[in-house]
C-alpha cells in the first residue's frame, strides 16, 4: 500500500530534496506541496493525505497554527521538521502539544551523514507516522498562568520504606523462533488491591510521549510518595526544555537528571538526551548515574538500560510504566523488572499515538495492568503509597 504525503515548507530546495528521498522508495507518493501553513491547511482538506510533513517557521501561517487547524478540521498525522536548538525544542514541543505525532531535524546531516541511511530513516519514520492515531490523542491539559505556579512540596529526604520481599513470579521466556500465538495483554482487574510502597517509579516512552507524560504527571500531587525516573526518546538539545516545561506545568518537581542526583518523593528526573541514565542503590538510597551514550544502542536514552538498573538495584520494589512509542524499547528492561518481582503497567492501544512499545511489553506477557492514558495518573495516585 502506497502512503500519500503532503509536504509543507517555504523552502523550494527542501521540498524538492524531501520529495526525491521519499518517492525513491516506491512506498510513498508525494501528492502535493505547500509553501506556507495556510496552503497546507487547504491542501490537507482537499487531498486528505496519509501524512503531512510540516516546517514550523513559514510566512502567512506558521506550522504550529497549521497543525492546530488541521487537527480541529480533519486530524491527519503530522511529522514536524525543526532545528536541534533550545528554541527549536520549545517550538517542537508546542507543535507536539498541538497534535503533531513526531519530529525530525530539518538539517539532514543531523539525522544521518550517509545518504542511504538518511533515506532509510526518513522513509521508516513516514511509514510509522502513517500508522499513528492523531485523532485518538487526548487534548493536553491547560497550562497554569506563570504568575500562579503550581504549589510544590518542600524538598525533604526520602522517608524510609519497609523492606519488601520479591514476589515469586514465573519467568518470562524469550519468543520462539517459529510463529506462535502471542499471549493477550491482561485485562484491567475489576477490583483494585491496596496501595503499595515502591522505591522508584520508572516511566518509559517515545513517540507521543511528551503529551502523554504531561497528562500523567500533571495528575500527581506535590507530595507524591515515590521518586520518579523518566525516559523519553529525545535529542540532547530538547530534554532541558522539556524538563523545564513539565516543571512549570506539574505540582511535583521535574528536572533533567544529573550524575549523582538523589531521588526523593515528589521529584521526577528526566534522562538527558544523548546519554544513558541508570539508578543505583547506595545504602538503600536511590542515586542517578549518567553515562555516555553507547553507539551500539539505538536509543540514547534507552528505557531498557534504565529499567534494567531498577531491576538490579531495587528488585521487587519498583513500578515500571510503558507509554506510547515506536519500537520495543523497554521490553527487556520490563522483563528484568518482572523477573525480580516488580510490577509493570502499560498504556492501551486505543489511547496510544503509536502502539509499539506498550504492545511489545503486553504481548510478551509482562504487563500486570493495561490502562488508558487518562487512567494512569489517577491510578498512580491511588496505587502508590
């Protein structure tokens, strides 16, 4: 099946170059091109493409305004092109909140230096975005006014938690080479158990994650009783702006993690882009280790790396949550957490922008509970003590 694409950009050179790359695969057909956001909105209504690529800075109407109008009139998956700068991060996060599915650097050299690799990445990203569900994403919560910041709990040391013996669970086996029926994701229990103590809550996500994390974290009270570590696939230049954005919106404190940070209740630490984040147990206290990004790993930061460290450092005492995202990052980390006796939740298909990461975890039989995005925040409030 051929995927139809509308290219919206005021640069004739960029429109031509992107069209050449996308059409070279035979899987993608560029059905139209627009030179500004207003033309993009009009052509989107007329052509109804499968995917729209969108620049953010254009005359007549900017990309963010165009995305908002497209999502209001007829939601179509949008892939933003932006610069890998702090300002580019801010604009891109606004575009994602407006309804864009994903983003890529507009400077192709920042995606890949080899032309064949660039072509592969661009085509795969378009095909992935075409499978997304922009119409299913919930509206992001309204931002509080800067003059009235959300109240926060005072920074106090983490209170000691009682020892929790790891629960014995059957080991999760690797998928067989031959095709076999995949286990269904567990259904939500009809009766919820009592709240549990967790040393750390880990949340991993990719495509659709910025809006999903905002929705989950803004539901938490300032005195949320467990520390949180966040892994969002995102470039190094974007994570500081994203952490600042979340911190302004949430009652808990959110900031980018630094090496040696001590985790405490009411604090969420975001893994820095381009690096790996691990959690260590030093005398019962959770501390952050930030390591250089390993070129052998596809993702920097990587959910598997962080969740694996949680399994080793706090066996049976952590909660892992996998949200919307492409691929299967997080599955092996969740397997390690599950084998150590910890709990795993995953987002359901209907509320996921892309049902990749949560599907991988659910189909591997690692999920204790499958929840819609709107349920996850309240369940954290009710289920963590």
